[in-house]
C-alpha cells in the first residue's frame, strides 16, 4: 500500500527513486542487515534461555518501545491512533500471558 501511495505522490519526480552508490544505499543496506541481524540474534539468545513463548509474548512490546524511542531520539509525535493500537497489542500480549 505504501508503494502505491509513494508512486502516486512522486510520479513526476523520477529522481526520488534513484538510490545510487552513496550514503542512501549504505543506510538502507546497513539498516536491513545490521539491525535485523541484531534483532534476530537477541531473539535467538532469549529463545534459547527462556523459550519461544517468552519471545512471542513480548513481541507486541516492540511497537511500544519503537514509539517511545522514536519520540525521545527523533522527536516524533505520538498520535492517539498509535497509542490505541499499541494498547491493543499490549492487551493481546496480556491475554497470552493469562492463557499460558
């Protein structure tokens, strides 16, 4: 869906789609490889020590941590919609804890 919106918004500016061999390519590759690698590594360690249920149960908290860190570090605004959906995910995680 976001690709479609981006295509419509930037249909006249073809230079917006050019990545090139510069810092833009490096940041995309770095974010994709290093950040995902660290996340999988930490999840693997936690899964080995605590079990897969522990990793799965705390997965919805990733959205909340991301929103808080984004507002602190990047000065992003937290909207009512993001708070609503984060709360909904925490309630789902709480239900998982109660069930298990």
